[in-house]
C-alpha cells in the first residue's frame, strides 16, 4: 500500500511541471501510468481481501462507478472552465491535493489486510485487522506449527511462492483466468469500435454536449450495474448482453453519422463495455482462493494493459490508413467488433458456467469471533 503512494507523488510532480510550463513531462507521465497500474492491483486486491463474499462482487465494481462519476464531474468542470485557464488550473491542483489527502488518510489509518498479516506471521496484528474491518473482536484459534530451526524465513517464503505458482496453474484457476481474459478482449473490442474519431463527428451533430448526452447516463448506469452485478455475472445474462451488442454493431453500419440514433447506439455499446468490465472485476474478486488472489489480479491487470494497448494500436492503424475515408475506418473497426462478439458468444455458451463460482475464505478456520472476556483469557 505504501508503494502505491508513488503514483500520487508523481502525479503531484506532473502537475507542478505543467503549472510552471515545463517543456517535457513524458518521463513523469510514463511513471504515473506504471504507478496507476500498480495501484490498481493494490486497490483490487485490498478490496477482495477485506470484504466478505456476500458483498465482494459489488465492492469490486465500486471503483468503476466512482471512476464514471469522477469522469463526468471532471469533464463537466473542464467544459465550464475552458475559457478560464486559471480556474481550470486551480481545480486541477485541488483535485491532486484531495487525492493526496485521501490516500494519506487510508495509509495512516487503515491496517494491512488480514491475509497479508497472517501470511507474514504477525498474528496479533491480524486479529486487530480483522477487528477493524469486521467490527467484531477476533482471536486466533489455529495452533502454530513448529518450524525447524534451519527453516529460515526466506526459505519458507520461497516455498510459499512455489506453492502459489503451482496452485495458479491448476485447471480450475486457469479456467477462471481464461474466462476473465475473454471478457477483457470482448470489452476492448467493443470499446475500440467507437473511438475519439467517431465521438468527435457525433459531437458536431447533436445539440447538447457529449458530457450530458453520454457521460451523465453512463455514470448513472454504472451505479445501477454495481448494485445488480450478481445478475450480469450469470451465463444467460452475459449471452443476452453479447447478442444486444452484436445487434447494435450491425445496426451502426447502416446508420448515418448525422442520425440521432447513433448517439443511442454509442450509449448502448459503452454500457455493454461497462458490463464486461464489471463482470471481469467480479470474477477476479471471487474466483480465486485468498492465497493466490493477489497473483491472479496482477496477471489480469497485465493482460488488461496488453489487450488495451493492442486494440488501441489496431484502431490507430486503421484510422491512420483511412484518415480521409471516415466511413471506411468506422466500418472496418465495427467488423472487428462483430467478429469478436460472434466468437465470444460461442465461447460463452461452451465455457462460462451458469453462475459464478465463489471461493471461500481460507482464514475463516484460523480465527473466530471472541467476546471481550474470551479475548482477555486467551492473552493470559
């Protein structure tokens, strides 16, 4: 958690460079992106380890809803302050300071996750962490296994990591990773078909800004999706969403860019992109046992970055090769989307289970809720 603070510190450095009109901040921007990826792994792992299984799926989607609302608020503020650069600059600095303050508060006041502390054999801190996150006092009931004198801590950690790697490659975990990788590919194939090229053209044809026409409804939809994520994780729901996305892609080929119907289609496609993001996050939170969850989430985020950059590169290549032929570029990108959705529909029918498989917490057998008297007795 402390290492994720580097993301905030470098973001502050980037803002200072921009404020003083530095010529090149490329290196800092690259470090920010790396820190953002690292922070994403920390946040998702943290959420998955401190929440109970009955609310974990919804909690894993919470960052997406916060992101959607933040993007809408920031874009609306940007539109309002564009004529006043000083106002925009002040708001940017305020956002950076608020982010730094919130992150500092979490680091100073929230303990590490119980699993991490238990893995580090800091049992008293584990009990305190469980009490902090659950609101109930806990006591360790598992008996300590004596370690050989020559079994050094580094050697034990090495054995534990080998155990993690052996477990992550088991068939059931590979299947879960494959499902999540499929969802990631589908969501980015859906997103790339409506790039900034299309949004810029649509923005010229509608009477209101895209912030009101697209970002505001998406922010509201992300909240509703978070509250009903258990519905979307079912096989039949994913199949229906894939079919709706396929129909919207086919219709968009025959819709003129000046038609208001295109705005509705864009909202549908972006909403479906959000659904696949939410389902992938929900799967990541409950499909793996606690001891390999951080490793699985790290692998998922690496594949996420790879898929995003690949589709971004393909979309940029298509737009560059068809720079003066707008309709051909959009049609080609839509065909990629349609092909991906057809393949995804077949794979969903074959591989995705009817309902999501929820892994139980590994630590539940080692700690139990205790009354104050029992806890004091255990200390004597």
